[in-house]
């Protein structure tokens, strides 16, 4: 479900930001002075970085939908499945395999700039168009009949 993955993405993004301090502020070094401390800026780090669109470039307006021209191809998705299937094929139980696959899926969509576009039905369509047998093999290991089912559980 897209909402679930978007929530996971937001949590991971905010967790990553927790390590980002205000070390870029040159005005607080206590050096030559002259401003009297009333510069109007605070030391509170921003919660949302100004480069958020880079992490979700497939959705520049952040409406939860891919912007025109930003789409994943069946070839790209099937290549991802081919790379990830050997990584999870022997993992048990199925929940562990699904969690491992989910982490890789999140990173894959993020790298493609489509972080907000993780959708099981779209994944099923891409797999049906390019690699139905590979998808069926992986889904059996993950304990699901489809990617839509996997993402909704």
C-alpha cells in the first residue's frame, strides 16, 4: 500500500536527519563578533531539508503521484528482481525474507527517485510484462501471491 511505504519513507528520512546537526552555521563560531547576537537566526536544525525533492524526484510536487515522465520500466524492475531473488531465496521464515526484500525495494525505489511511488499493483503489472516467472518464484519465497498482497499485509 502506497500510504504505508510513504510512512516508512518519512520515518527513515526523519531518522536520517536526526544525525544532521547545525555544523554548517559559520556565524556561531564566537570569532570576531560585531553583530551583538541579534542576527535573527536560530540554531534549531530544520526538520525538512531543502533538498527533499532530490530524494523524491519522481514526485516533485509531493502529491504522492509520479510526475509526468518519471516511471519505472519493466526492464528495470525485472533487473531488480533478478538481483534480489538470490539474496532472499534461502531466507526463512517468509516474514524475514519479506523484510529483507522490503528494505532492498525501498532503496531501489529511492535510488530511482520514485520513493513515493511504491505500489504493489504497479509492481505486479511490471512483473507481468517483463518477468512473470521470476516474480512468481520470488513471491512464493515471500509468502505472497502478488506484490499488491505483499505490500498490503
